[in-house]
């Protein structure tokens, strides 16, 4: 059991995976506070990058807290490449794995063996999100 706990903590502490694919013009980095979130595309914008991240390796416990981490990470990546907006594509749960345990006994008699036991497993979810980093011209 102790080995399982240590393995779980190691996997939990592995770095978060935020990926980005640049598809437009990268600009000088900006402050994260200047990055706006859009649910619908503004009238005029330029696509800068495709972004994807999750709440993996965060200390957030609640569903809202995990989603806040996802949004913060998307905005941070956008700010690094000078995008002043993120156009949210998707947000939701992502299966990260499961933890299980089992207890059983085996009885053997001659050429026959009998096994009995119980097994339980619990799914672990992260929040995940994807967005398009955009640059919106100020009007």
C-alpha cells in the first residue's frame, strides 16, 4: 500500500502538460491580466496558436478551482506569445487514470484452485480545456 501511495504522489507531482501550436504571428509577451476570454469570436481577430491544457499537478480540489487553473494556464500561454485573447473551444473533464485495490484468497486442492475476493477502483479526473490564442485589434 505504501508503494502505491508513493507512486501516486510521484505521478501527481509530474509537471502539467500545456501544449501550443503556433499558427500565426507571435508578438512580444504581454501581462496575463491583458488576456481576455471569448466564448464567441470577436468581429475581427487573428489566430495565433492552438492551446490545450489541464488542471493536472495543481492543488485545486473543487471542480471550479480546477477549471480556474485551466483558464489561468491557457491565458498564461497566450500572454507568452503576445495574444491578447483566448477563444474557448472546449472545457470539461478528462480521465486521468484510476486507483484500485483488491483483496483475495486462493485455495488449492489437487489439480483445482478456487479464488475469491473483492476489487474496487476509483476514477481520477482532471479538468481540461482547449482554446485558440487570438490577437484582437483595438478599435
